[in-house]
């Protein structure tokens, strides 16, 4: 069936919203525990940072497992199982007696549970929406911002009332609600066959031809004959569609175990993948070190936690506004440009952090960084879906988040090592900004190259079709 763009789909959006609250927002709030863990276990910055990096790494590293479970059984099974594992992981973390135990219980076990929940929930939203896809993802992904806004000061208060062990117990109970969210993810029946794929490829080819200037059609003989011109255009679309379908059939025939991963052949996805690696290397550092940096420059504990709340509020605004804007007709074809702009602005914000040494100056940073963070987070599933198609979205998201794993694992400890060596946070935030700007540059450059290659291929196909048409005219004469 076609995506309903509403109905039960809004319930699915609400469930995905709660999933992002209980996964991404809870992961961000691990930064509030940073100083508590460091003081309790008498550890340095690099050792303590491994906790946050392991949570992020496990969530992304096991993302393909979440996609496989969802494809083999259902998103409902994956999310409910993930909720159980992550709740148990946080529960065990509250009884930890050393950092190594936290590495396993919070870093690995809870991270695995988050992975089983996150990707299947996001993929289910893509199955229910097509025309309002960006808005639906904006609302669903805003859970990370709203959750950060509410949980950051709440966790700080819980730590003051019940110590960090009691706060983890409360978070464990909150995360258990993922099982309820999973139960509400009703599977939607979809059909995919070769005829549908061929039709989809023709439609995509037609959209690509419509983006080209109309004067290139004037180069064809027989333009004065509308019927002949229409036949030539259909032939071009059929050739393009048949080529794509033949390549997919070859991949499926020789690699049947990875039939759902034929999108890996697309150059657009390869460019996205390279960009995501650099993005993951820089985006997690501000969430880990913003609170410790604020404390190091004399900001009070409550004000430092409030910075996370400000970031969360603007994260919500970025999610929803960019989701709504990129659904407009004037920006539907510019979603990649909007994504590149938001990532580049995040990088510039990070480069300015070493100059901000008071709470009033850190507030604008938290606001801008949070806004553009929400913007690009909402657009990741959208630009991925535009590149690979809705049929492969769940598997593609598993690969995308898998690519985040290693950078999420190593970047916070590297940032902590820079703090230990230099005695300040300047190198850490400069590293974050440089990685984000590199991500934006790679995607912008790669997209331009892919579009140029597509234009050249279209011109060659037009030339081939013109030659065939000329040959037909000669034969008729």
C-alpha cells in the first residue's frame, strides 16, 4: 500500500518521539554524570569520557542488528527487546563499583538496547509518510531536544537528591517505557516487485530530466513531431530504468544474503557515508564537554546544566522548522543544501567556543548549536531516503548509524586526552569544528560531482538517441 501520510502514522511519530527521548536524550544526559563519575572513581578526563563514547558507539555499531531484527520479525519486536535491554543496563549501572562495570552495563548493554530501538522506529516513520516526510521526521526527532531540555536539569536535581546511583535508577524506569512504544508500532504492509522498481526508476529518471534546461531537448531531430519526441524521451527513461534494475538484479543474484543492501552501489550514498564519518567525529564532543567546560570557566552547576536545556529547546525548534521548510516545494530539491548549511554552521559555532568564557556568552553558543543540531538530525533520514528510496531506508539507516560508531567511540577520549595534555578545552572544540566543516565540504563537493556526472550521462544518452533517430530517418528514406 502507499504511505497514508497520516492516520496511525501520527501515532508512530509519537512513538518515535518517545524513542528518541529515551535513547538520544538519555545518552546526552550522560554528560551531566561526567563530573560525578570523575570525582567518585577518581579518574581522569580520558577514562571518564569512555563511558559516553561507548554508549554512542554501541548505539551506532549495533544499528544494523536493529535493522536486521526489524526486517526479520518486526519493528515492534526490535523496540520492545531494546527497551528491556537498555533498562536493565541502566539498572545495573546504578550498582557499579568501578568504571569498567560502567563500560559494560551503560556503554555496551544499554547501548545495544538503544540500537535495537532507534533505527527500527525511524524506519517505521518513513513507511507511513511520503509527502509530509520531512515534517514527520522533524516532529519525531524533536524528542532528543525536548528530552534534553527536560532531563538535563531533572537529572541534576535527582543527583543532588539521591546521588548519581538513584538518578540512574529513575532513568532505568523511564527507559522501560520503550516497551510500550514498541507495542504501538503497527507494521504496515508494502509491496516491492520488479515492475514497481522499474516504474520507480522511470519516475526518478523523469524527475531528473525535468530538472534539466528544456533547451537540450531542442537538439533532438524530430522535435517538431511531438509523438516522436515523446517516444524518444520514454526510450531514454526505459534505458536508464533497465540499467538500474539490471544492476540490482545482478547484485541480488550473486549476493543473495545482502539483497537489501543494493543501495551500497549508489555513488550518492557513498558520498553521504564519507560525510557522515566526519560528522560523527565532531558532533558528539560539545555534548560531552560543554558542561565540564562551563564549570572550568566558573559557571555554577545549575547554570551549566541549564545550558544543556537551552540546547535542547533550540534543538526542538531546529527539528520542526527545518522539517516544515524542507517540505515546501521550493526547497524539496534543496534538502541536501539545507543539510550542508546546518552542519557547516555547527562547525563555525564550535570554532568560537574558546572565546566564550562566561555564562552569558555561552548561552548564544548553546542556542545556535542546538538549533542547527536539530536541523541536521531531522534531515539525516530525509536525505538518506532521497538517496536510496523508501524501500531501503531501514537498512540504509542501519549502515549510516553504523558508520557513526567508530568516530563516536574514539572522539570523546581523544578530546579528553587533549584536555589532559593542554590543560584547557581549546583543542577539543577546534577538533570538533574542523570535523564538522570537513563533513559539510565533502558532501557539498561530492553532490556537485554526482550531479555533473548525471548531467553528462543524460547528454550522452540524448546523443545516442539522436543518432538512433537519424538512423531511423535514413532507413525510412
